[in-house]
């Protein structure tokens, strides 16, 4: 099974500043993922020509499941997190990660029925300050809806904005999560054209066997957004 995580920057290129959602689609399609986590997906916003990107992306990839979470709202439209999956989900939840007086952030939780059994997927986009990020991680992992699915194999991914990589050894390690995108020197994803920061991260807990993880560094990926995408191939261990 393959998961793809990508901050698409509303479809606007990181260097040329051109809005071209077709580049984003091509980057995703080249990896043929089963599950897609996208951050900064726009709907009805001026910068993205008022496109309904969640609808366009879900339609293009013929997703069995698509779940959009608006986090930031403009006068016209806004943007947020989009989850696409080729399999049905048993349950889904949207959780606010907004810290007081900070930019709205959010997380999506789904229980998906994969060919290898049910699993818990968590998709998030965290804030810009370290204090905020640690509060958000503790809030999500301590949330009753997150804890309710503790018995299931769990994969957590998205844009953490964690420049100093402090989350992995703190709140996530305490909650039993292994850091997949490590060492961070191999997983630099921002800025896309000359990546120096490992901001996009993947964590797993329970019976998730990771086969491979990588950053997509194609020429197209370096121009389509200001982040590079992550891909992880994994299986669910029997009896986990």
C-alpha cells in the first residue's frame, strides 16, 4: 500500500508563482498512491481562480473517499486539508488544532478498510511556532476520538512545520510513534527548489510495517509547489 503526503500551496508554484493545478495532479499521478494527504488545498479563493480544488482533485483521481477540512477562511473561499482514498472508510472525524490567537489548523481522522484490514489514518497541518506545535500534537493525541482507535495500526502524516525536529522525540515518542522520515538529512522537503528543512513527516504506531519512504525530487515536483511530497510504502502486519 502507498501513502502520498503533499503541501500543494494552493496549486501555486514555489518559484514561478504560477497557478497550475495540473502540475500538482501530474506529480500525484506519477506515484499512483492508494491514500493521499494534501495540505493547503483551496476552494473558492481568488489566488486559485476560485476553483473548487477538492472537487477537481477527487474527480480526477476517482477517489472512493474524499474528505475536505476547511481551516483558513477568506472573504471569498479558503483552504485546508484534503484526504483522498481508493478504499471506503468506516468512520471519519475533523478536529480543530487552533491554538488561541493563532492561525487556524486542523487534523483529519479516518478508519479505512484496506485490503489488509482496518487502520487508523491521521492527517494534520501544524503551526509555525514550537510551543504551538507541541500543544497541537498533545491535543490531537490526547483527544478522545484519537484515543478511541488506539488498538488499530496508525499512520500519522502531514506538514508539521517542525524545523528543529523536536516532536519526534517528545510527544510522539511518548505515545508510541516511530519516526519514518528519519534521518531528517534524507527527508528535506522545503523549499522545493533547494530543500533545507524536513517539515513534512510521517509517523507510525502498531502493526504498520514500512517497506520504503522517500521524498519525490522530480523536476516537476520542484516547480509545482513550495514543498516536495513524501511517499511511503507499507503493509499491515498479520495479527497486529
